[in-house]
C-alpha cells in the first residue's frame, strides 16, 4: 500500500476531499495538502478563540462571575494547548478577566486594583468576592434559617444568645 491509499482510507470529510485532489501515488503531496489545510484552519480557530478571550462579555449577574471565570480559564487552557504561542501576557490576562465583572463588583475590584499585582492575586480576589456574592444571593433567594418568620439571629436573641437547634450549650441541657 502506498501513502495516498492509506490517507484516502483513513480520512473523512474535507480532509478526504483534499487527498482526492492529488494524483494516486503522490501520498506525500496529499499529506502536505491535508497538513497545510489542517494547520490553517487550526490557526484560524486559535485566532478566533484568542480574540474572544481577550475581550470576554461581562456577566449579567454578579453571582455568575465565578462560573464565567472558570469557563474563561478552561478556554484559555485549551487555547494554549492548541497554540502554545498564544500564551497571553499576565497584564492582558488580568485585563481580560476584569471584563467579566459588572456593577459594584467591577467597582470594588477597580478601587483596590493596586493590591492585585499578579493575575493569581486578582483571580483570588474575584473568587472571594464572587463566593460572597453568590452566598448572599442564595440566602436572599431562600433563607433556610427562617422558621416561623424569625431568623436564626432573632431566635438566638430571644433565647439569651443560644440556638435551640441542637446547641448542646443551651441552658435546657444544664450548661450556662
């Protein structure tokens, strides 16, 4: 078997069509055409992804920032695996993840910008802020600590600072 026959047998779709444009027996030329086509399309995909990662869309809600940041990092890792020369300088990466921020979140990070010297420091600050925002949003949506219209804090104030929910230090157990 020659290389052309093997390429014809092992390829599909556009790659197979590239092999067919070369005369039988010219396997090296067919391989070169497939490789050139694949490199060109891969390079275009890397360029498109690099452009998308450089200017991501801000999130609609502040509590969605963590998921957006994780998606951004996954796509960035895929880009650098696909095209190692596409590694973005640290300042560009910091600028890109700032684009994900919105509202008071964006303002808070901006106000303390000097504290975040590296990409990892900025990312850690975004994670902290995002986790707090997510927690606030979850507790606002459904306060699981409310029983009978009273929050846990209100119940504890009425019970002398003790929680009656499994708190073994409660006076009813003989501990003061």
